[in-house]
């Protein structure tokens, strides 16, 4: 009898457990199969498995396709210092044997918190040693430096090395720490329009009359939308629509495609992009205000539905949720004070250094031969490693040397740059030294 | 004339019947055993008494009227080939022709002759010992006479303070008869008990109203010169060796027994104190066996029924051609004497040799007296007055000459228990539903059923129920069941089991302490962590683990399925543990002791727990004999179950682990 019952017991356990796993495998929440904590970069979308695991039993090639789907454009833009082709070239087969950099996952394995270092790196930090073992011989300035310091702030960036290569360092040496007239990038067209907007006389459609709210009408009629003939019916077709975060994003995306796709690439919109419900502060891993924890992130979280207050979007919106030292120190920082003066109308708009100035900077791009300025809505674009900010943000006002030092000083970052850097990164000095040596050598030979 | 059947099994056996002389318990046990082995062989059994076979052991109960006369008769198996001759003693043996002559003058031929003659009471040479109202107490006839005498006796004197003497004394007390026991030895039951126990017993016996006189000899029986009954002089009293005269009207002689050797002596069979037998219990004539009380093996005589049963079994098997040997029996008795439990086994005479050490536990308030005897720290004897739950284990340990250590002795002196004292060793006291054989799941109830159906030896019970056919660790328990005392626990490979299990446990303990192994911090060294990071290595180690797990299941198959019986279970068990140990090592390479999250965590935890429980079970089994059987069995069963139960989810977890690795 015991035997009979034990077989039955085993069968029950097996079928229950098996049923549970099978069900989970085809359900939307597959968290049971997560092998470990997902990195900060992807944790928001860890349950949208098919975003990265494009197909079941896909293998490494399909994973690579998924990585490239989101990150390849960006890598091209920053002129990736170690592009795939450096390794796929048949002449470089030996490099692949050392480090198979054809695949992102060689260095960036996901769900492996136990081996994850800075920047989602899952190989030992001195990985550069594999190919650059001789760097000390090639460059006297580097001899004796540990290979685990290559990636230090202000030194090297495996992918985006635009602000750190030798010519650039030498070129930008010896500048005053602050420019004579520190101005960030010119305003976007939208910003111009907002600033010049007048109260519009557009008609309100009849079917909206019963539901009309005077405040909404006022907000709208003084907004850029009213000025650009974007009336109620452009967005609304009836009064009883439900405006979910997804619906709002979809609605705005109709006109603001570039902004919307930037938003969806960053941490604010990646959940919506992945088909998950919107990001909320409670899902974040960085400090957030508790009272904001349930706020769902979509376009209108920062921009309002009917008014178009860019000042709110630039500072207040951010500070409503974010609660780190860096954020909280902002109002009393130098940057914060300048911005307050600008918002008070005491200084030019281009001199403001708001949250958005650095984290969602205005960028210029050539469109049809014309330079168009737009706001980068991917807050993550220049965030990590922070030396990605040097060219696009810091150097608008500051010298390269000052910026490198400031970004390497973590205390300074947490006080939101309230003061001067207390440490010095020798990148520029090294570049200059090496130039001098090379010139000496040239002189000797000629 | 009957046509004889062809008997194709006999080896050197002619067609004549096997003849048993004596229908006491031992003769009947032989009959039973032999007829089971050879139902086709003709059997003749002769008894000199004018009664159907009866159980001599119960006579004192009958005398005390504790039981009725019908209850003492032993049923004789109804066999077609059996002839019972009662009131028909064998008077003569013609060894040259293999013939015996019965009291009626008929000759019977035999192929083998089994003498189970028993013994007669020893009657000391005392003046007037043969007068009226002097009795012996040995057989049913004596019992009837005593029962009659009991009615008119006012004071009965029992000569002999041994077991039978005391039982007789108790029985004779029945009609408010005054009873006095005169014992020659220094204390009661001096063959089985030491002085301390003897004195305690004496106190108990005296409490029940029996008078005891020790270290005295009856030197003369005083004759009553009664004119009314001139036919035969009768008892008036007894004079002791110190001159004291005890007036009494009845004397019962219970001064020991002497093997019946007359028949053997008269026909040239070698005798000493008993009929001399070799290790097959053959007398000097190899066609004639002697068993029970009439036999003498080496210097040993037998006064109890248990060795006689062993003799019966040995001879029954030997006649059928098996080379069974008798190796002697350690004398053991566990009896109720005058309502008091008395237990005695092995060497209990502290004066026998200088090297013997005696330890005593005495608790007068609870009426418990226990003593153990050791030679070189090995148990050689024990005795007790009162209950001793450990007595079966004590007996087995004495048979196996088990070593005991200072803590055993300390415990014994403090508590009266050599081992743990909580549970009863005797499996007959276990509840019927309790599993005795864990491997086959046979319960105590099933064993009892088999036992009652006639499986009276460990071997038979084992064959019938399959108990103890797998790992064999419960064999000693079965022997407790059947009262066989020479069944040693012969589980093989326990050493291997111990060391592999220990290795496994230590390995797991190291894992526990070390936790996850660190990953390489630099690429400038040997990347040992590639073992549990590199996909190829992981597949190799992972599938190896799967194979090991599957392969180790073969043990379970071997244990549970009759059709899969490749090699011995004990070997499989060692392989099983060895595979576990190898799996633990490969697990290290596969995971680096990282438990992972979610499914992987469950799988890893489950696997580690299975290994741990397996290791502990192995370790426990290798040491199970140090535990009390019931405790050990229970604990082992729990460990095994936990090990098995933990395995249940493993196939599913493993399947989905492998699936998820390739799926994602």
C-alpha cells in the first residue's frame, strides 16, 4: 500500500510541478525561470523575455540580434571604438580566439549579478589586458598602470571614446575652466514657438461642450498646440476615451516621433516600448519619493496634457519623483541658481542648466541639409559612463580638463557640482607628454 | 504390503522410516521440522508415557491449577506418514540391523534414529527416600499424584531451590499448605543467579509465604510410625545436616535432573554425563542422533527447552543432507519464578575466573536487580530480577561477545540500562503495523502471520515474507522474533558505506562553509571559473550529473523490483553513495556552489539536500547497530523517506532546468 501511495504522491507532485512550469513557460510572467537578478539596465523589462530571447531555443545569434535591435544605432553614432567588424574580419581571427567580441554577451551576460561589474561588464575588469598587454611598452605614460584602471572615469571607454582620444585631449588642453559666455545648445523650434505662443481663437467642437472645463480650455488655448491649430479633435474623438499611458504615448507619437522613440529607448519609456505596463517610481532601483511611487510614466507625466510648460518638464517633473542626493542638492547648486534666475526671466533661456540640460540635452542633427535642434528624450543616452556627457553637455560651458576631473569626482557629483573638483585625472597630461616625446623623437631623426 | 515410494532426494538413505524416541517438546519439534523438510518420509515416534504428547514446561502451572489439563497437550501434526506409539517405550536397539524393539516386542527398522529421551529427576541418596509421600516432579503422572497429595498435605518440604523447586513450592501452596524449600546451594537458583539476585529472589519468594532454608542438606527423612497405615511407612519430617528437624507430611525432590542414558549405555553408544554427540548431534553411531536434555555436547548439558529446539532443527536439516552444525548454545533463561521475572544468560558465576568483571545495578525500591559480566570489556553474561527491556539485545550481544565501553557501564550503573532505555527491543511487542523490514515494507503483523503459519525460523520467515532479503539489517530483529539466538548480523560492505557516506557529508559540509566559490577577479590568471561559466563545460558537467542521478536510481530498481536483481543490494548501495559523492564533486564544477535564483535555486537546494540526506542515511545505516533496533529503524526509515521524498520533485525540476537553458 505504501508503495502505491508513494507512487501516487510522486505522480501528483510531478504533475503539479510540471503543470505549473509548463503553464508559466507560456504565461506572461515567467519570473520562475529567471536565473538571477537582472542588471540595472534591463531590470525593468526582465519579464518581457521575448524582447531579448527573440525566439525559443534561439541561441547566441538571436540574442545578438536582440542586443543590436536596441543598441546598434547608438553604437554607430558614437563611432564604436571596438566595432564588430574589427573581429569578424578574417584577418583578425586571432582576436576572436582571445575575446569573442562579435557577441555582446561575451562581456555583458545578463541575469548574472554575481559576476556583474560596472557598466554591466561580466568579465574581470582587467579584460583589456587580453589584447593590450604591451601598452606599457608602447606608451611610457601607461607603464605600471593596473589593467583594472583602464575604464576609470576620464580614461577609456571601450565603445564611445569620442571625448578621450589623444588628438581630442591635446586639442582641448589649456582652456579656462569656464567659458566667457557659457551657453548651452540653441533652443529647439518647439521651444521658440512656445515662447512666442499667443492665445488662440480656435473653435471647440460641439460634442465637447458638455464636458468642457474652463481650466483645460485656458491651458490649451494659450499652448503651442492651439497656436499650431492642434485642436481638441486632433487628439480626442469622444469624451469617454480612457487615456492609459500606452494610449497617450501612441497619441503623441503621431506627431512627435523622434521624441517618442527617444523616450522609449530610455529608462522612462522602455517598459512601454516592450509592451509592459508603464514604468513607475516604485519599480526603480534608485531612490525615489515615496508619494510618487505609483505615478505611471508617459509623455504627459512631464509635459502636461493641455498646457505645454517646458519649465515644469525641465526641473519640477524630475524632482517630483527622483530623490537622490544629486537631485536634492540641485536647487542650491550653482547650476540650480542659474536656472532659477533664468526661470525668473533674469537671464537668457540658453544659459539655464536644468536637469534636462544635462540629461536630456538639446542635440543638433542635419536634416535635409538643415541643422535641426531637438531634445534627446532618452535620458540614458549620455548617462553611463558619464564621460559620454563631456562633448554633448559639459564642454558647452566648461573646459575638457575641468569636466573630466569633475565627472570623476563622485562626491562632487552627489553635491550636484557645488564646488570644484578635488581630484585630477591625468588623461590630458599624458596625451601632452606623449606628444612631446614623439616630437622629440621626430626632431632627433630628422 | 505397502509399496514404497521412490525417494529420489535421499542421499545414503534407505527407505526405512526415521524413528524418534521421546515425544517431549524437543522430539515433537524435530517431528515438525523434519516433516516440513521431507513430508514424504515415513516417521515413527515412541513415547513411554501413557499420555498423548504434552508440554512438560506447563506442568507446574497445571499443578497450581493455573491451567486445565487439556491445555498442556501438544497437538501432533497430522501426517499421513506418521505413526505415534504412546505408552510404548523402546527397549532395545539392534544397531547392526538398524532395528529398534518396542515394549510390546515388535521390531521396527529405521534409517535414522533420533533419541529425544529427556531426563529423569535426580534422587539424592538420603535414608528413607523411597517411603510414602516422597515425590519427584517430572511428568504428568507425578503431577497427578502431587495434585492428589496436595489436598491432604499440611506441610510440604521441597528439596531443591532451583527453578523447578520454586515453581513446585508455589504450586503446592495452593490449598494453604505450608511449604518449605531446602536449598543446598548458598542461595536460590545458584546455577543461574549470583548471590545478590538470589537473596532478592529469596525475599520475594518469602513474601509469598514460602519458607526458605539455604545452604542446608536434608540428611534424613524421618518415618512416621503410624499404626493405622502399616502397608508402607510414610513421611513424618526431615532432618537437616545441622540436626534441625522439620516436621512435614510431604517431601518433593527437586534436586536437579540427569539425562536418560540407559538405553544408549545398554546398546554400546558412548555416554558421559549424557549421550555424547558430535557437532551434527550424532552419537558414536552416526545413524543415531541424540537431542535435548539427554544429549551432551562437549561438556555441555541442556536443561532448558530452547537449545533442544535448536538441536531438533540442526538434526532435521542434517538428516536431509545439509551440512548443518551445532555450535553450542549459550545458556539463557527468561522465566517467571513465583511470579517474579528472572533473566539469566551466559556466564553468571563471578568466581569462575579472575578475569571476569561483574557490574551490578540494584534498585530495591522497584525490585530490580541487574548484573552484567564482562571479560576484557566484552559481554559474557547477565542476569536480572524484574523487568529488563534490553534483555534480547543483551542476549544477542553476549552471543556475539560484543564490546562495551566505559559509558555503557556508567549508564548501566546509573540507570540499569546498558544502552538507551526508552524502547523495547523485542519486536514481538511492536505494534502490528510497524514496519520491521524497511526495504520490503514487511510489518510486524505480516511476520506474526508468517510465524503462525509455521515459518518458525528466520530463514523461513524471510523466504515467506521477503523480509530481510534486501539489505539484511533487520535480520537480528527477525531472530528476536523466532527466539533463534545465533543469527548474526552479516550486512556486507558497511565499512565502504561508512567511508563513502562520510566523504560525501564532509564534502557537503565544506560546501556549506565555503559558500559560493569566488569568480576570477582578473583575466591574468587561470580562469578556473570557466568551469561553471563556459557553456560547453556546463553542458558536459550538467549531463554528467543527470546521468549519475539516473544511474543511481538502479539501486532503487534493484531494491523494489523483483525482476531487476543484478548483483547484491549491498554492493548497489555502496555504488549509490559513491555516485552521490561523485555527483557532489561534479556539482561543484557545474555551479561553483552558486545556488542561483528561482527554478535553479530550487533544483540546487533539492539536489544538495538529497545528497546530504543520502550521506546521512548511509552514515546512519553503517552505524545502525549501535542504536537500539526500534529507534534505529524508526530513524533510518525517516531518513530514507526524507531522502526519497526530496527526490520526488527532482526529475521535474531537472527537466525544466535543462529545457529553460536551451529555451531561453
